[in-house]
């Protein structure tokens, strides 16, 4: 007897035509399973940190100059004007220097202006603040030589705080973190806003001690002065300014009462101590100058702080809605529901259950991603209701810091719309939000799911920080090799190789709709908008930090690669499963555009 290819003999033998056969039964031979299509991708390439020669390192010099009536006697020839001008002339050729002048007597006035055109200044093109034109500052300095009124410290400091706060708010994040604010305060007396203060009221019993011993510390400040100096540093901390210093100078003519000298000089010395600056006493006849203060611009070398790769089109394996015992976790069809065709952070399966579109990151077009609205559903968000959110203005839909979250979304994520990495842990806010970690708290070293791996490691591995999925890591974790190759000038360069990146068999995605006002809508998220069927968009984030200050915000650079995979057609592009990323493919996060900056795999 001849066996057909689709059957097999399972019991007994038939011995001949005249003898009875056994009760052997035939059953179909199972079809031979095809080997699974290879859906793994490797990404390799080079990365170099930012060249400091291409960055700004601003130095903002602010003079707070006493112009009270007493200065007519203390400084009759206007050496304070010359002292300001000497600093301007010394620093005018130094890149990134700006100058501001505040004259205070009875009240305080800002004498300098920031203009878009100093040759043709108008009220529409100029506003009070730091000036970038040295000739304008030289001319403005003359105003400090006009003396009138009393000595109002409080107005001077209040005005300076307002001026600096406005300047910091208007300076971009990259420049502000490299900026030095150098404040110089000059007076010839003690605070006297209404002609009632004298040394016995203001300096109390410390006058004799200061006069005899030259001793002063922060305790010499009044509550108000102490609080105002502290406000400068609170601003610097809020805006992540590299350095701020409050420096003081005291000027008095020789015939001034010793107690008044002691009170004024030691008060400004105490302010300088509090302000982490330096102090000089010019009451002994020495010519006034401000060159005892350091106005140097410090360039900074950057190093790699963190390096993370994410396939936005394939969620971590443990995010499947069902994992049965008969399903292999390495099934390349990714039929377990980890496909995220639109890259919004929700698997296609979850989108189907929620009623949202797996082709659109923002199904109802209200400016908030489906992920944010589904995550905050308990707070009243509805991913299918375009009227439930306040993100209608074009400015709200911008992603100012390039982290993948629109500015309006950052309000609800608790993050800073001007800072790529709000908690300074090395992971961009958008990536943390996608993975479910907290982008506003540095939780990279925590293990919130108690699976033995910290949150930061799980994000790098493409695992879930809030789910005990350690059993899947051997099959699904991304594997990194990042090696420093040396310096190129002031840049540190690295080779990287990341493998075991799973590709998903996606259905494609659509681009964003227009804004409510009819203007083109900026593509939401790091994945951008439209994607082809089978397209996978892999984002590479490289976080840089100053070598001398690794906990500062630093610089975020992003590269992107686009690969394609079809489980049904058994197609992977690139065929060899390797994509190379040139170093020039890394862009500043604020300039990154996935629609044009992705390295696209060729067949």
C-alpha cells in the first residue's frame, strides 16, 4: 500500500489480500509550519555630543547704582559712570554679553533697553531690559551720574528682580542653562527711603562690633533684604540658570561718620555674602571700579547622560490584553495586541476597546492624544469628545521643547513645556509618559513594580516600569552597546549598537487634521503623523549634560529610523535587519521633525 503524503500509518500491518487487516486508522498529517518571519531589527551608528563652539554662553551684567542726593558729595566727578563704562569696554568683544543698568534714589529706573534695531529705536522695537549694543549702554550709563532723592534699596532690588525674571522667562532653555547673571550693587549709604533711617535704627547694636572688628554675616541683613536676595536665587533655580552672583561695592567720602561707614559697608558686605559674590569697600580713597568682579563666559564640554531607543509602533510585550499558555511570546505576527499603528502609546487592541482610532494619535482632534485622554478618563477626559479640553489655540498645540508632548498636554502631565526632561533623570517627558513612569519626579532608580529592575532600565529595555514583566525580558529586552570612542575637538563621540528590537505588523497611520482655526496642525508625538502600512518608527534619544554639572537639563538630541514589517507577507525592510544611523541624523529635539528627519530603510 502506498501512503499519501497527507496520511500516516499509526497502528498494525495489512499482511495480504486474503488475510484480515488490523483496525489501523489513518489521520491527516499536520501541515508543516513555516518558520516564523524574522521581525528583529538592529540599529547602529555614531553619535557625538554638541560642540560648545556652536552654543551661546551668555553673561548678563546688571549694575544697580545708587543715584541718591548724597552721591553728589560722595562721587562729584561721576566715577561710578566711568566704572560702568570700563566694564562695558572690557567685555564688549566677548560673545554673548548683555548689560543692564538700574539707577536708584527715590525709587528705581531701568536705564537700558533691549531693541531689535538700535539704529532706529522706537517704542515698538525697544523695551526696558538687558541691552546687547555696547554703545547704547555707554550712553545709558551717563544717567547714573544724575543724583536725586533718598537711598531706596528695596525699590532697587524689586526692580532688578522683575527685570531678571522677565529676561529669564524670555530666554530659551539652552541659553539660560549656560547663562551667568552677574549683579553689581553700589551705594554710599544705608537704606533710607523716607529720610528716617539712621545707623542706630538700621544697624542696632551691631554697629560697634562691625566698626571695631569688621565682622559681618547674613545676620546683618534685615528680613526684607534677606528675602529679596533670596528671590534672585529662587529665580535662578526655577529657570535652571548656570550661575548667579550678587556682588557689592561701598563708596563713601572720608569725612562720613565711622558708624555710618561701618553700617553701610558691612550691610552691603552681608548682602554680597548672601548673594555668593564678592565685596569691595572704596571708602578709604581708592578709585572706584568694578573690575574686581569676574565677567568671564565659561564654555562647557558635554557628555552623554542617557541613551534610549524606543519603537513607537510596538508596545512592550507585557501590554498585550491577553497572554495565553498556547501563545508563544516570540510570535512575530505580534497578534497578542502590542501593535501600536499610530504610535500614540495605545495598542490597536486597546484603541478598539476604547472606540478610538488606531490610525490617529488624536482621534477627536481636540489637541490631546488618545493616550492622555484614556489615561485621565477618571478626571473627565473623553478621547471621543472634541469639546472636553482647552487646547484649541495653535500656540497650545506646539511642542516647544520637542519632548513629544504638546504644550497643553504638559499642563496635565505635570511637566515643564520648555524643558525636554522636566525631572532631569535623562529620559524625555514624552518617553516617560509613553512608558507610564512619572516624568515630573526623578524615578529612574526606583522599582515601582518590584520586579527587580529599576524604572530607567525597563524603559531602555522596552519593558513596562509599572508591570512585573521580568519573565519576558530574555526574549524581548533591547540589548545595548554604547562605547566612547574619544574626543573630536571639544566633542565626545560614541559608537552604539542596539539589537533585539521587535518590529510590529502595523496597519499604517494618518496625518493630523487641521487646527480648529484652519491652520496646519503640528504632528503630535515623537512619531509624527502619517505612516505607511507596516511602517515602524524607532526613536533614538541621546541626552547630553554638562560635564561639570550632570544634573542640569543639558541638551536633548533625537534621531529616527523607519523600518517596515509584514507578518502576512513575510517581509522585513531592511532585509538584513540592520539600520545604520549617521551622526548627522541626530537633531536638536526642538527642531526634530519625524516626517523629514527619519532614516528610511531601503529594500
